[in-house]
């Protein structure tokens, strides 16, 4: 990803972004927590995309060039943390679980972002403590670098419901399924079925945020039935697509 802006300090604030809106690629000297109280945010770096609905937040380490994409009307809460404080010990982006307490801490921090009074420092201390205990979630869609994988992944990005096997897709991109399987593990750190499921879940979040009915989302993203989609979605995100939309 080409860097376009450098913001030395990561802002702590609330920002509203219209459906389809974006924040261009930039970086901060601070760490940043990105949380969408409404809508779905996709954070993209040169290594791939991290997607977060309202029960997830994205951790962006200091110095990481990243861009934001809004799906649905986005109520975005941004929390900047000095680079000297890394409560997670992570040097790569990650998606974190946001429980009720962490959610309220993020909202309270971004409602009154200015000031260094003792009450605010205590609030920040609890926020850091909750972050350190927040489990990571596998909502990362890594970006391929191998040419054959880039071609194959482009086909599935264009149509995530494409039902073809790896061997059938391989014939279109000029590589064997054995070679592609090896590349998926070496280049992306996951198997082809894992990557395709992650892509379909990512696209499902986007479509749900845009108001597409659950059954239509299931068929567009390649699940054989709405019930199968609901089961996979629940296991990935901890609630059903209907509850996700209501939330």
C-alpha cells in the first residue's frame, strides 16, 4: 500500500463516515484502536484486510500504513495510545473481541478526548487493562503476493459464491491444485477452504451492513442454505446475522 499521509499523533475522537466512504492510506507514530459502534469497518494494510463489526475492534500498531473503508453508515471511534504503551505486545494489526465493558470504555474515552485530569487517566488505565485481556479473533483476510494466488483470489473477490474446486480454479489461472495448496499455506498462512470462508464472511458482513436480506447474503456468498450460513456466522462472530443487524 502506498503511503499518502503521515499523522504524528493518532487522534482520539468519534467520526461519522457515510456508506461507501473511506479514509485514505495514512500512518501514525502512535498505536490506535479502531472501533465501529455502527456499521462495519474494514482496515486495509499492505498485508491484507481486517474486518470488524460492532463486537470487534482493530488494533493498529504505531507506524502501520492503513486505510479505512465504511460499509453501511459508520460511527467510528478512534483511540490513540502512545507508542511507548503496547498493552497487547502486538506489532501487527489484529482484531479484538469487544465485550460490553470494553465497548463502554471506548465510547467514554472518545466522548471527551481532551484533558489529562486524574479521572481520565484512571479511565485510560482500565481501558488498557481490558485491552490486554481481550482475545484476538481471526477476521483477517491476508493479501496474496504470488502471481497465481493473486489471480485466483481476484476471481473469488469478484464472485465469493463461486463454487469451483481448487483444481477447477487452478486450470483457469494456470496452476495445479497441489501448487496452489502449497502457496496458500506458504503465502497466506492458511488453507484454501479457510481463506475462502474468511472471504465469504467478510463479504457477508459488508452485505449485511448494506441492508441485504440474510437469505440473499447466504446465496451470494456461496452457502448452500440460509441455515448453514447462520451457523457459520454464529460460530465466527458469536451471534446470528439477524442479531448482528439488529445490534
